[in-house]
């Protein structure tokens, strides 16, 4: 009789311990998921970027371009003006780089455009200039904005997210996955809106217009810079890029791919 009672008690104890262990494991898994989602913000909050050294403000491709004005705009917290200055400089420097590759016979694509920043400029963008721009944004936003921050967020969405989005040819299923990855990234950095409209009142594909972005330190991590810049008339008759929906993160992802190939990381 006593043996039977002891067996019953042992079974009950085992069941209670097993349930407690399962509950504890589930709690740890939930905590890891929450920590992963917040890792970009936690990481940047733990690092003081205000003393980050910017080695040079001169462009590596031309004496006619430098990043002094960009530095001053960022130092004054003029985020919108700084973003447009970033786009203007990147278009100029990117074009000069591409033009040199044309002369050297290394350019195998369409002739580089002079009126808008696109992925062809970004594929060969000089590493020294990219590092300078990234460090300036990191320094004056204290780690809230910058290409390195965007790169970290993208890596959290998927280890191979950047290379996957950059693929030109893919199946329908891969195309859908690429679209989902892009949307996840656009949501994380605050570019997505469920009720977006263009200047003519037409519904768009869920992306904010440039003017609807948050040009302040209250913006989500990675919200800026945009790599979304073109001169009036460059995209047909759509007018100024400021009043049009963003083209999404496609060009930006190519820039982040270049960031990785340059070895630039937090």
C-alpha cells in the first residue's frame, strides 16, 4: 500500500516539475524574441557616438566636393536639409565614380544618370565617402540615424535579407519573399503607412511621401537617411521628389549591400 502511494506521489511530482520547466522555457523564448526586436535600439542606446571621429570631410573622387555643409546641417539638427544634401552629394559623387568606370571600360550597364540617384551609382560608390557620410549621421544623431543602423536592422529581419532583395532574377515565390522582406524593413524604419496617397490623391503602395517622413529625433531608428533623391523631371512628370511617395527601400538596400562590401559596420 505504501509503495503504491509513493509511486503516485512520484508521478505527480514529475508532472509538476515538467510543467514548470516548460513554462520557464516558453518564458525565456518570449524574452529572447522581445530582446531581438529591440536590439537595434538597445545597442544604439548603449553606445555614445557623439565623440565618433570623422577622418576627413573631403570627397575621395573630386576636390570640388566635400561634406562640410552636411556636417553643419547635421550638427544643427536640420535633418530634412541634411538628408537632401546627402542625396545631392551622393548623386554627384556616384556619377563621377560611374563616369570614371565608363572611361576605363569597366562600366557594363546603361550610361549613368545625372538627374537621379539609383542603384547603379550605389553599386560602385566609393567606400571612403560612404564611411564619411555614415559616420556623420551616426555622430550627430548619436546612433539613431545612419546607414550602419539601417544595415543592422536589415540583418535582424533576415541574415540574408540584403543579398536576397538585391537578386534580379527570381521565381514568383522568391519575389513574394523579397516583397515581404522589404515591407518588414520599411515598417521597422517608419516609412510604411497603410493609407498613403500621392499629391493627386491617388492611393499608393503603402509608402509615405518624402514630406510625410519624421525629420526629428523622434523618428524610428534607421528612419534616415533615405537615399531617395532626384532632380525635378528626372522621373517623368511626377514633379518634385518631396511630394511623391518613396520608391521604397530598393535603392537603399543596394547601398547597404555596398556598405557591407566596403567592410563598414558598427
